[in-house]
C-alpha cells in the first residue's frame, strides 16, 4: 500500500482540545513528581530560587526528556494515514514478540520482574509499547473479519486466529512475570471484541476460561496482594493467613491510604512539611503511588479536579471513536480508550485501597519513560484517525453495539 503523507491542511483537523488535556496532565505531573521526590522545604523558604535549590529535580528532568521524545513520536505518528500504519501490523507483531523474547533472555530484573532493557540511566519496557502494537494488530485483524458482515464475529473459527495471535505476547509477559500488564492486555482484547459485535457467548466463554486459569498462574506475592485487598476493603481474613501477616504485607496500601486521608479537603500543599508522602513513607511515590502522594498535597478538592481531567480525556476519546470514518479507526480509538480507562481506574483504585496493588501507572502522570512514550504514541493514533475522517457522522460500529442515538450529533 502506498504511504499517504499528511496534507498540511489536515493539521486544522487536529483535536487541540484533546491535545491540551494531555499537555496539562503531563505538565502537572512534573510538579507532582518534584513534590513527591523532594524533601520538605525548610522553614523560612520564600524566594523561587531558594525553593528550586532545595528540590530534587532528577526525575523531573528525566520525565521532561521523555515528554519531548513522546511529543516527537506523536508528531511522527500523525504523518502517515493510519491505514498505511495498519498495513505493517504483521511486522509490528514480529518485532514486539521478538522484543518480549529478548527481554526474557537479556532483560533487567526489577523487583522480580524481568521486563526492562537498560538504556543508560533509564529503562525500556517492551510490554508497554506492545500495548499500542496489540491495539493496531487487533484492530486490523478484527476489522478484516467483520468487513461486510452485519452480525460481527459469531463463529469460533473466526475468533481462533485472533485469539492465538493475542495469547503469544500475553504468555511471554506472564513469564516475566508482569500480571499488571497482562490485565491491561486482556481488558483491551475483550473491550475491542465487544465493540466489534462479537458474539456475547464467545466472549463469556473466553472470560470463563481465563478466570479458571488465573489462580494457577498467580505467584505467592500476587496471592498476598489479593489477601491484603480482601482484608483492607472487605474485612475478610483468608484462611491460613494471620492479621499480623496482612498488616506487615499491606504497608504500601496502608501508607497510600493514610496519605490520601491526610490531605483532607484542601491538602497540605505541594512541597509541604510533615506530610506522609514527603517523609518518604509511601513506596514508589513518584510512579505507582503518585496519586496518593499528590492527593496528600492537593487534598480532596484537588484530587477531584485531577480525576475530572482524566474523565474529560476518556470522554473525549470515546467521543472521537464514535466519529471515526470506518471500523478500523473506531477499533484503534476504542482500544486506546480501553487501555487508558483500565490504567486510570486501577491506579486510582489501588491508591485508595479498593483494588489490589498491580503496579499499574497513571497515564501521562506517573514517572516512567516507557509509559509516557506509549501513551503519547497511542494518542497520536487517536488524533491521526480523527484527522482523516471524511464524514463527520457517527461510526456504525460504535452505534450498533453501545451508543445508538447517544453517539449521534452531540459534537
């Protein structure tokens, strides 16, 4: 397929509102990371120069560099037509599977997970970039299967090739093991099948099979996290586990919940003195638990505002999915929506103690180059699809399964 290069006039169709929300979240994250990583400001600190001199900005500069790389990658993704990108889905699959094999052989072990390649002072996580690749691959394969069919995928023989292609990278990620990433992949997979009008019976059968296999794959520390969740949220002490063992293992979750509560209504203030997060009691407070450390600083009202920004991001993404000109475009955007929704929900939920800890990052907000780059590329694809819609009506695919009249005419 001939590569279709962008027409400069097409830039007027960029969704600047969506782009603006992304930039606001990314810039806010720089402040949140600086606050989480710095020691409390000394008493009497007033001038800006004094404040900056006391801050630990190493991770901020790292994140800022990755933001620059991510913006460049987003721009590159805008250049070719998304259909041209989809033509290379087989090569994407080979590359991602190859990287996942190589990381098992030569990757860096971080807290029991062999999922990173070391690059200077940073690391690259293939399973993160694989999320975007699997969205494109699934979108292409599913749209090929559903093209010209009113009823979507109804037969096992149609779903089987897609399932096999999906399971190979998932199996490699399980071997790392990174069950947080596996959960994201699975949520993306079933969400895209659902929106593509796949038979509910087929979807339920696959979900039931996955549910039966899940307990066999869990390691002891994953089971411990589930035990912690059952006690802290539901008050259930699993058989064979003592309360003392749960409290000892629940340190991360309890500290995060304490920090969120300590913020009260208006928060202690960024870089404030005496906070739980500022006193470094929250592990991974600039990555997995950045929501808790930020909530302590900005309080309940600030946390609601932050959550509202993510809601607007998700709502806008869903809206653009309804406006895509074809099924392939709709599936790409909806796949990105599913990925973002799972990350936002799971991260915030585990920070406030209503979901087990999984190591899921908060999109555009948690520190991490691989995560930020992945999300920038993913939303580059969303903007790409939206730029190239020829008609401004509603996607038949979205309207048929979920929206009906709701998906029409509210732009």
